[in-house]
C-alpha cells in the first residue's frame, strides 16, 4: 500500500502533462485565416502616374477635324453658277443657231405673255404655220388669229407651268433650236426665201 501511495501522485502528474486529444472527425482545424491579399481598385491610379496621366500604350484619342473654311453665301454661289451657265447657253446658241439675243428676247416675251395669259402676245411669237401636238391631236395652226382663238387648247395649264418654271439659263440647245421643258416648246429661226440674213426667230412647235 505504501508503494501505491508513493506512485499515485507521480501518475497524476504525468496525466496532467499529456497533449490535448485530436479534434473529432469532420471538425475543421482551428487555424487562423490567411492574410488577405490586397488587390488594387480599378479606379485607383497606377503607381507612378497621376490620375489624369495618359497611358502611353493606349491608342491616341480621335481629335476633332479642323473647321472647314466658311462657304461663300448662297446668293454669291448662285450668281457664279448663273454667270457660267449664262455664258454657256449663249455661246451654244451663237455657235449652233445664230443671234442669241433674239432667242432670248422671244423666250422672255413668251414667259411674260403666258404669265399674263395674254393670248394675243403669245400668238404673235409663233412662226406660222406652227406645229401643235396637244391632247393627242397633231396639226398645223395656220395663223395668229387661230392660235389666239384656241389659245387655252394650245397652251394648256401643264404647258403654261412648264414655261413658267423654265429659265433661259437652263434651256436645252441643239441644231433644231432652243427647247423648253421636255420639249413642250421649241424656238427656232426660219430663213425666208433662203435668205438667212433676214431670219425670223419664234415658236415653231408646241406639244404636251
């Protein structure tokens, strides 16, 4: 009994110094979490660059084109175009038909007469017998009196609109004369008795 009493305190002391038992199966080891790795924010400036610095690897930003020169005024541009076209029309008439001012005079008188619905003035501009092909009826009008009497059937509303819209600068010119619109009116010169020094210029065809 004496031996047991002596050994008992030694055994108790040994038991107290044993390591703790392992954790139960399935339990996570009690370890401290790893330190978080710092990630730079997308908006954070790159080290060594200010937030306003330009990335040298990025493509250059598009730049606004240089402002175009101020165009000339519309009125000035129109005057230039008209001047050039005026010369072209008159030159073509002189080259192909002869006296350009006489053709322009007939054109101007026709525009004025149609605008005023002046049948007598328009009838005076035709060279008789004048060719008329309106409403599917082709004929020759023999004289100014007949033209004046039948004015509204010859110069129809559509033909009158074509004449009103036509400019002298925009007429078509060839060896057959000066054409208004799409051929509604033709103005040409006629030489009486084969004497072109006395040529008359006037309306030779009206058609729709």
